[in-house]
C-alpha cells in the first residue's frame, strides 16, 4: 500500500502533459535513433493493453492460464465502455478470445476481466502491472487499470513504451506474432482491427494503437527489414491520419541508420533494455502458441521447389509505399480494411506455430520460396479455404537447402491419414492453389 501511495504522490507533483512525444529505437542495439519529449509524462490510453498482454503471456508461460481456459466475465469488466466484445457479467470467454480481442479490437471488457481473474481486482492488477513496469526499466510509468480507460494517474512516457514493446518482442517472440493479426472470428462475427499503418508500411509487424481525449492518438510500431529492427512510439497525435504519417516519416528516417543483424533481438543486453528480473519457470509448449500467420506486404510470387506440383498464380498483394522516401507522404486518404487491401484473414482458433518440428501424420505442401515472407503470405491466402472444414490444421514454414539455395516450404500439417490430406488438397486445388500431399519427414 505504501508503494501505491508513493506513486500517487509522484503523479500529483508531476501531472501528465498529454502533449506530443516520440521515441525511435534500434531494437538490435538499444541505440536511440530519434527522440522528442521522450521522458515527458503522457497518458498511454490503450497502449496499456501491451502490459496487460505481457502479464497474460507470462501467466500462460508459468501455468496460471491456459489458451482454451474459460473465464467468467467480472462485473468490472462487463461495465466498461466501448470498445469491447460485449460479454456480459457472468458469461464466459476463453483466454484466446481475450488476447485476440485486446490485440485486434482493443477490447476493454476482456482487458479488465482477465486482470480481475488473475489478481482479484483492478487495483491489485494495476499494482502488479506497475511492479512489472519497474522490472522492465519503465521508470516513469504507473498503471491504474488494465484497459487504458481514462485515469489521470495512469501515465507513461514514449521511452517507457518503447521498452515495453521491446520486452514483448524479446520475452515472448512467438506470442508477439499475434500483433500482426488484421482480424479474427468471434462467435460468428469477423472482428477487424484498426492499426491501419501496419497494412500500409512495408515490413511492419505490429504493435498497438491507443486513443482517449486526454492522451490524443498514440501508436507503438515495430519494423523488421532484413535484420534491421526498429521500434517507434508516437504519443499525443492530433488525429489517426497525422499520427500514422508522422510515424512513417520517423521510421523512414531511422531505418537506414539501424544495425542489421540476424536472429533474435539483442536489445535485452543493452542499457536501454534491462532483462526481466524473474524468468518463467515453465516453458510454453511449442504447439501451445496460437499465433496466426503474419500478414506481410508486397512480395513476389513464391518460387516453386522442384517437384511434381505446378505453381498457380496468386493475386498480387497491394503496393506499399517506399519505406525510405515516400511513406510519410503517400498515405491514402481512405483507411481501408485489411480485406479491402486483399489480405487473408488469419485463423482465429487452433495452435499455430510458425515453424513445426517433425511429427507423425501427413502434410500438404503448396510451394517453396527463397523468401520466407512469401511462403507465409501464400499460407495466409490458403488458410481460409481450410478453416472450418478440417480440424487441427496447422500452417507452418520449413526451411530446407537445395544446392546453394535456401528454400522455405509452405506447408499444412495435422492430417492423421493420407486420405484426409488428399481431401484437403482437393479443396485447395479447387481454389486454384497448387498442392502436393507428402508424408511426415519428407
């Protein structure tokens, strides 16, 4: 309690400015690439849900939550104002629905509800979130609820939100892929997201938008360009359009100066990105992360691996602005939905690893490409054709070497018999996808 009182005193002495701020960081090195008012207190709005999701992912890893676990909606969660999924008090929802709802719709009811479930009340959950913020090096952030709904004592800074974005990427790399979801299916309805810049800026893979009257328009974005990884934060934008344009311009300027590295994020060892104080005791099983196939921007046709299958031309993805020169000035007036841009819907159920180890059963291979993003995009287009018709279907990429070339196979697993795989292959072939049934290990 004394700790909470200390936070309140600090906030009263240094109220949030709710003004413009930005912070751009190299995720590989922790180097600051650009900053303005980076340590000025502002209100996070729905960026708060990034920490709520961090707490949920941590609970999944240590066994306090399960993806398909049903949770009863609390009175506190049900009475939140929109945006929300509309789950009434006492009704149940799954952890998966809560995670998808927070990421795609920025749903307030499940954000509050899952915090109440984990810690018993909004106040206790907020205190736990604030303690976690300190562990992650977020020295000026205070949380008062799990949703980001208005509270004058809930404050953060652009620098702190960049640290949180990096922590999500570093500590939960598989779950982090969920931030690329453009939409999901919730009880018979398609719920679409509104992180429009992600669909219009090449290489962006997340992560979260936020808005209240007090905060203005907020955005945390992350870009991965062939090993160059940059995370940006804009707080206090005047409109969604101007905020997105400003973020694009800042990223255009920063990306050429970012370090190029392969593998995982190394910012965890930098001064800007302290490690978590306590690592999870239980590792999440490889097949337990329901990560959708990330939607990628414009890419060439997949190159078919030499085999019996024949490539079938796919619709060209939308053209995305040149990252380094034009993206800050070429955002279209309209804010098109993902479907209007031609992106496939990710599967909203099932456990979908990005890569999968060998397991018994049969596979379907669509094609193989020299670029993994192309293979992912092909799977994203094909997945809706199988979703709902076949159980336990898992899209994944498999990297193989063909001479001096590296190829990434686009495959589906989860078929217990050759006949089942052949049946699914016929469905895909009828939708103009090249398809080949292969045994596990081949």
